[in-house]
């Protein structure tokens, strides 16, 4: 079985830390002074509940897509959940690694997975952020939405139609006519919170985790419809693929969290 340092080396080769955004906190975030054979646990968010699951599975290396810790700290106490997680990881000799935006921006990372369609794909900018998908043949919007639900493993999404489309189908308050009749040729995607990357990009459709009310309206006024799948839902599905790739490449045992989930649910 490979050591934990070999897992770190593999991840840094796959998702170079220099590809991360400057504001991000990526790489090895919690490390003890021992290097053991790795028992790898994958999660989108490292919460206290997820940590208990990892401990119960006897894992000693947690790959959390979202960094935890994320911000700098001046003290470590038991009054804050992030600090409790750090303390408990050290007590249980668990390393914590986050690839986050390095994984977003790298080739065959989260954004390439979110782009989904095996067709012409390019980065939104020279820094490797986002992806623009140019479909070989136009697809009905209802088909694209259905295929994204299946790809992400979700039952529902949120949708904001482009303003011009609503004018075309002004009698459809529910947007049903827009979804049924609109053809999509270009899709721009960004995992997580996509507005800072996607706004201003020319595309028929944006697919991302979340955007604010006004950001959606801005996109809609510029002729782009928006699909929101919730923040971590736009990322989590990639982890099972990454776990399989790590197992195939290194032979390490990989366990995917069963309790990690998006904090927002439909009720």
C-alpha cells in the first residue's frame, strides 16, 4: 500500500497547486509527523459528522474537496467547529488534503467532469478557469437538463430562463415552453459559485452550483439561461471517479463518504 506522502505527490501531480486561485487554501492542510500506509477517505466537505465517519472507517488520510481549514487562525480552541476538526484529526493521526480550485482548473478535473459532453471544450480564460462546451449538434434544453440531473445524481435543479426566451414564450409562466422548445448550442460551466468566472461569457446556458438573484438576472438580460444545481452538487460526483483513478493508479483503498451531502434540501 502507498504511503500518505505518495498520495500527496500523486494529487499534486494531477492537480498542480499553482493552478489554484490565489485566494484559495489548497494542498496538505493537516499533517502529523508520521508517514503511514494510506487509508484514503474522500468527501466534498469535512464536517464534524464526516470526520466521525472517517474515524469509524479507520481512515488516516482525508481528501476534502473544500478546504478545511480555509482561513488563517490566531488561536486553536474547542469553541469553533473547524478548530475542533483540526484538533481531532491530529489526535487521530489523520492527514487532510484539499485540491479545490487546483482541481477545478486542471485538465481532467472537476470542470472538465462538469462539462460532461465529449465534444469541443475550451477554458473560459487563460488561467484555466471554467469551461465552454460547443455541442456538435444542438440539443433541446429539456434534454440538457435531464442529462445533467442524471450526470449529477440529483432529482431537481433551479432554472432561470434568458429574458429574450420569456418574451418569445410569454404565455408560459412556468417556463415549460422555454424548456420544451429551446435549442442549446453552447454551455459554459463552473463548479461551485460560478458568477465571477461565467458572467460576461457568451453562451446559451450557464451551468453552475450557485449564483445570486442579481447575477442570474444579469446573465438572463444578456441572453443566457442559467441552471443552478446547488454548490456541492456541482462537485461531489467527481469524487467517486477520482477515487477509482487513485485506486487504479496506486492501489490505495478509497472510501467515499456516505454522510456528506449538500446542506440545502428541497422540502
